[in-house]
C-alpha cells in the first residue's frame, strides 16, 4: 500500500511542478511537459513491479505509435481557443477529435499488421 502511495505522490508532484513552472514560463513548462515524464514514470513503475523488459518494450512501441494521433489535441485546442470558443468546450472537442484520431491510427496499424 505504501508503494502505491509513493507512486501517486511522485506522479502528482511532477504534474504540479510542470503547471507551476508553466505559470512563469510557457516555454520552460512546455519543454518539461514535452519530456515524456509520464511514460518514463510508467516504465519505472512497470519494471519495478514486473522486472520484465518485454513489457517495457511493448509499452514503448505502443506509446510511440499513439503519440502521433495525440498531437491532434495540441493542434486543435489552440485553434479553437483562438476562435473564441469556451475553454471547456474547446477541451472537450479536442479530446473527442483526438479519440477519433486514436481510433483511425489503431485501424491503420491493424492494416499494417502492427498490434498494440
């Protein structure tokens, strides 16, 4: 139980640090957020729990392929906000479009014979 508490605290602290830095500098906040911190934490937690490199390999490949459709969120959200849409509506629409792109990517990868 303590292990899960430590995982939650470290993960939460990472998010808080990024958001606090972004208040002062969007560039530095973006730089830190662009480092795949969540992926790195997931690699560490998964390895500590399983000691299986094959699980890290599979997770790494899945992340690679799914990063591509996730970029849609970062393109659509600022455009919707520029057009004056409400923040919450913009986030919701961006998430929906990103989910659709995930779906398309999974279908395309399936045609290419890549299973996630």
